[in-house]
C-alpha cells in the first residue's frame, strides 16, 4: 500500500513529462463534478417538495404559489388545466415508480367531485390519479423514460363546472416522490460538491469542446480499484486513454490528445473496487482573445430604438444582391446597418423570445416557457437598466403575448399596448398606427435620451394584405385556391397535404404582408431621418421568430425549432457608421450586452450573451459561439442547439428521435445525421443542461393572472390555453 502511494506522484510526473511546452493562452478548467450534476448520469430525483422545491426550475408551469392546506401544511394547487415539472432519471432509468402526496378535505355538505388527473411522462400517458385518493402510486414504464431529464405533466380530465350550491374541491399537492426500479449501488454519485464516487461497474460520460493540450486530472480521495478512461472525438474512433489500478492518494493525470476545439466525449469507468475522485477536471489552454484597443466611452448617449417585427423569417426579405421587390426599404436600411446574417431566435414563439430580447437571459433562465407563464418580477430588464441610467423609456406594442399580464412592461415609463381586433383585416394594429403613436411621442420635447421598443405584428397570420399587395405577390396561376378571409383554415387540417398551388398562394399572401410592412418602415425611417433622429439613435431591427409554410409539415410558429422559425433578421444601425455584414452566429440574448457596451454601461456578469460590437462599433469575434433555443408551446417540448455548422434538436418526447443537421450542407434540415454523431448530440444535451442549471437562481414568475378577455384574445390569435 505504502509503495503504491509513493509511486502515485511519480506516475503523475512521468505523464507530465509527455506534455508539450505550454503554448501562450489562458488556462481553462472544466469542473467534472459540476458537469456530472447536469449530465444524464447525474443524481436521480428522489423527491420534489412542491411548495418549496430544492430547484425552483423543476416546477415548469401550472402550479400556484405555495398556499396553506387544510392541515396547516404548505402545498400548491394546479392552476389552469395542466401542470408540469421535470425530474432526473439517471443514465439508465429502467422502470420507476411515482408517488403523489396530495390532500383533499371534503366539507360536510354536498360538493362536486374533484378533478381526475391524467399523468404523462415526456408526452406519453402513464396513468390516472383517481379522484378521492390522497396518496397514489403510478408505475412509470421504462419505455416512457429517457436518460437524464424527463418531463412529468398532470392534465386535468375535466374541471367541474362551478355551482354555488356545491363547492368545487381542489387538491392540495405536496410532494412527488420517485423510486427507481434499478438495482441500487452501481451508479456514480457525488459525495460532496467536488468528489465523484465511482463504484465497480459504473461509469460517467462528459462532453466537452476540447481546449488545447487537454488533460484529465484528479486525485483519488479514497478507495481503490481499476479505472479506465476512454475518449472519442466526433468523427473518430473511441480509444482507451488510461487503464490501471489506483489507490487512495493516487493522482490521475491523463493526456487526452484531442485536436483543439474538437467536440469530444470522455468516459471514466471503474471496473472493480470503488474510487472516489477528488476535483475531477479537464485542464488545458485556449488562445487568448485578441485584446481590442481600448475604445473611448461614447461621449454622447445615443437614443436606442428596438423595432421588433413579429413573425418575420429571415429569408422572406430580399436584401441580398438582386431584385428588391419585397423589402426595398429594409434593404436600404440594411445597407447602412451591421447585418447579422446568422441570427438565431431564442424561441419559435413570441413571449419567450421577447423576454430574452429584453432580459438577455435564455428562456429556461427567465422562466417564460409555457402559454400561461409571465416574467418573474426579479428578472432585471433592459428598460430598467436604461431608466436607471437616465433614459426616458417607452413601448408601443400590438400582440397580446407581450401585453401587461405577462410582465414585460416593467421599466417602461410609457407602455402602450394596442390590443388586437379580430374584426379588422390585419387583426393586429397595423405598424402605420403604431408608428404614428411613436412619432407623436417623439414630438414631445425631452432632455434625456430615450429607449423605445416598437413591436409590430403585420406579418403574423391571418395574412390579409391589401388587394394591391396581394395582387403583386401571389404568383400568377396560384389563383385563389384559399379562402382569403381565413387562408389557413383548411390547410391546418392534419389529414390533408396542401397542394403546391395553395402553398404558393399562402407564401404570396405572407410576402405581401411583409412588403406592406416594409413600405410603412420606409415612411417611418424617413420621418425619423427628417427629424435628425437617425443621427442620434441606435436602431435595432429584429424578429422574434419566423414562420413555417409546411417546410416541415406545419404552419405558423411555436411548434418546431427548424430554421424557418429560428433564423431571423437582426440588424443594428449606428449613427454615422458604415454598414457591414457578419455571418457569425448570434442570438437574441446578445442584444442586451451589445446595447450596454455601445452605451458605455457595464454588462451584468450573469448575462449569457456577448456584445456583438465593441464600444467603437466594430464587429466582435465569435470564437466558440453556440446558440440555444427552446419551445414548450402547447404540448411540444423541444430544445435546439447550434454549434456551427451543426444544429441539434432534442425532443422531450420519447417517441421522437434526436435530430442533427449540417446547416452548411443541408440548410433545409432534411437529412438527420444524429445516429452518426453521438458525441455531438451528447455535447448538445450536456450544454443545454448546463444552460438550464445556470438560471436556477432566477425565481420564476408563475402563471399570469389572466382575465377572460386576455384568454379570449389569445385564443382568437391561435394560442390555446387549455
Ligand atoms: Zn411572435
């Protein structure tokens, strides 16, 4: 034993001699105990206290704030028609058992029977919670469970109608417990925040974008056994990098020989004995980012105009070389702006995307995920930061998704929500009227600079452009196959594949909507220019998401995360600066750091985005850029991850495959390459788990208090609140 202990440091020295001379760069340490917590093999969830969850982000939506149950103990209610939470099932879930602890205290008099509840795991039905029972057990079959994170939802079968004579009873939910059907003891676990314990027969996988000269390092805190390290970079064969017996006090120091920046997997397994690794980590270096010359803080504080165009897919615009029929005004604007051609929306529907634009946080961090979610009061917003910096702030918006019940108005001294009217052709208030309100607001003299958010929704369905634009953009021969009052109505029926003629007509109507908006933007920008405001205002034009026209078998938005929904226009026009084009990957969360940098204001450290421009307006580098999007719209739960040229789409549902596309070779996302690139898919899954964990400290806003009018408004716009 003593001999082995003495030899261990020697082993480390020997391996250390194989190291190449350290290149210049900043040292990088990847903490594997931390990564283990979010990996598929990470700790299984055994219990969720619903009134005081250890991780508040486990409760996704539909749960009330904590209330006191009839027995005096804290509990929560299901608000609305369904509630959901996530739990972790380990790397090999097998069968699990779910225990639901809830309480119902019937009154002495007559009452209506309480709700029945259907339980779903990852979208698959697994059982019912029968009425009149407080403690229930349901078996979760292995076929419904996935490694790592799983989605558990409770859907009310039928809410009884209110009857004053017979009160409707509700259950007070207290705790969910989960028990694994797998034999205990063969899974890796964390002994403390920095010690990973690997029993015999267990292994843990870690994914990384490799730094230069990567080495796996740790010390054996206790135990002894045989440890094996296998490595696999995407596109190469797996190899054994280390296999030997280790004792307590031993040092692990294994060169990983990945190419710098390779996306790779490292598997650590113990084949006999049990080993506790202290501070398992991967160390290496990354080249130092070129230090930009110090730029002076902008002397004058420019105004900021954020113009969000709802439902505008990037390829609807014709601002590349060639004819400019649809969007000549935006094309002219683009000539003077920095055009980010590789921009990705944070979600494929309005509310989470806009919350990301205004907060600089990813949807899992700001917590606006489901149709009922509002932004929590503790998420700092850009208008608050700018207001505190002395800006006058105002918003002019038309879309119920960003209306006051959802909490996005915080920080705006003036907030005008122009509500939709389904009786009008456009449904949404046309940009012309929004812009007129903006111009009137701008006419008021003010001492301080302003921050303005305009949210126009002209391209949003139902696509009812004026006759003149429809005639110009619906292709000859497309005719009028569609009901022009409700062009989508027949096409939405799932059983029917739309004809090419119908699709051409629908796209034509959408392009006509976009062209009509573009004409209005021409008028609006000219009005700003005539008042000299383009010389003093940073203007950002961005879309919250795109739109699909049966590209992947659906319509409108929110239901998938393909590029027709995620690839959006993102333009920044600086006063007195030349236009430029950039193809780097950017995303909505980059907006807040970009604007703060341009204004010479500090960027909060917790923001995940990066400034796209330096204080001098030069386009910043984008080494290692990755983009993350998510949609929990309706019954879909999808995440996507872009690490150029790759894009990974991960469904929560067990019956849908993971997808991976090469966006350079296959921009239409037709050839799913996931099976050939397990390392890339694993890396995407782990990175998304890390991003989700990063926002765990931000309290959620919970369901918005929706009045009947807002519910009805959302319903008419196609957002069904169950
Ligand atoms: Zn939208």
